[in-house]
């Protein structure tokens, strides 16, 4: 008789406690799940940034180093095709394919980070343009082959791979300038009003 008396009581007690146990479990588990799905720090782990944010970074660092944004776009297009995780067979890393020694020289802490990588690449390109008197072809050649090799070479005839690289970058550069000019016309401004940069010249 005692067993039959307690059995219904346990059923009622279990029914009463189940919702409470479920609520406690949800209270414990939900904050952990929310950190997995919402934590903004997780978005940078293994996931490249959107093209829009990369273009914004290009504009920021182009202005910082007095470069044409279209030029940085062209270099990134040829170097990595906008892949922040790119690694070359020679060990160059990220959007602008910085070598580890170059990254360290320009205080790039994380060459896979688009912001850090573009800043370092822009700083290097600015230095090379200053070094070669604003000659864009020589600056791009030095970006590809190294400053010393270009300085020692007589023209780029002795560096055929580098010559092809420079031609590709300049071709993309012209394309991006045309696109930006059309956008500026639609917005009612001139291209140079939007992107004032130091004078560049292309050597033949």
C-alpha cells in the first residue's frame, strides 16, 4: 500500500520539477551558445573579410601614404586576387604578399590581417616610389623583384618575369582608374578630387 501511495506523488513531483530543470539548463547553456554565435571576435578566425571592407582599408591606407587607391587595388589583384590567406611558394603572405622580413621591417604584426597587411604593403610601395623618383614601373619592379635587384639591373629587360608582372599591374591599374573615374562622374566629382595623390610617371 505504501508503494502505491508514493508512486503518484513522485509523478506529480517529477512533473513539477521538470520545467524548473529545463529552465536551469537553458540558463547555463544559452550564454555559452551565444558566445559561439555572436562573439564578434570569432568572425576573424579563419574567415576572410568581405570585399567591401577590404576596399575601405585600401582607401584608408592609400590616403595615409599618398597613393592612388586604384594602384593598391591593382597590386592586390595581381599579388593575391584579394585572398588574405594567400601564401606564395616563396613564403610571401597575405593580400599584398609581404615576405616575412619585409613584414617585420614595416612592423606588420599579423600579415594575414588585411588591415595590417595593406598598411605594410602601402608603406613599402610609398618608400619604393620615393626611392625611384616617382617612377611607377621601377617601383613596381622593385616591389616584385626586390629593390637591390632592380637597382643593379639595366632596365627590366634582364628581368622578364618582373617585366610581365609590372605590365599586369599597370593594366589592372588603368582598369581600376577607369572604373573609379566613372563612379566619380556619376557622383558629380572628378577622380582627382576624390583621390589626390603624389605625381607618378610610368617609364617606357
